[in-house]
């Protein structure tokens, strides 16, 4: 299996399916490495399940923010699945996406691009999710747990 070409822009994957997105993460990282994006070796990869991360924020634990900013490849899984009535996690997500512009950042969400984004994400986040990004819509892909 050969890896697909990697854009110089971050990718947003929507909607998320565990087996599909894990495979996509691996292919993007492999392809980027093969194309020389990380000349000094494999990148420092950080994977965060966004709902669990937002729960840590609610508990006053913000140490993950620096790891997210420093990561060679950042993977944020299930963005939009969090319960965030205070909008604190939304503010942190906006900061992360702003600081990581033009860096390898993979985001998965079950929120389809379009009108649903305006309802779930404020305009700052929707803008940063699309700015200098490539949206890969996986709608219609079979879910591994459903088919196996």
C-alpha cells in the first residue's frame, strides 16, 4: 500500500470512524515523513481525545496545551463531542488552532462541514478549522466496528 500525497496544509477529517481515521493518520504521517517534512527523524506525535481533554480543562489541568503546541504532528479526535457550556474548551481549541496554523494538525469530528458547524462551533473555530486546511469528508465510509 502506498501512502497518498500529503498537502502542506492541515487536514480535517469528517465524520470520524475509528479504523478509517487511524489509518488516515498513519498514512498522512508516513507520507509526510517520506516526503521529507520531518528531516531530523520522526515527529513528536501527540494524540488527544478532545472530550477527555476538555474534562481535564474543567478540572483546571492545562498542561496538555503546551504539548499540543509543541507537537510535530497533533491529532485531535472527536472535536465537537465535548460538553462545554462554559465555552472554555472552545477558547482553548481556538488558541491551539491559531498557534498551529500551517503545521501538521489532524482533527476528527462527527460534525459535518456547513450549517452544522455554525451551530456547534463559533465562527472563530470554524474559520480556523478551514483556514489553510484540507477538509477530507469521510461520510459514506463504512465503519470498521459495523462491518467487522
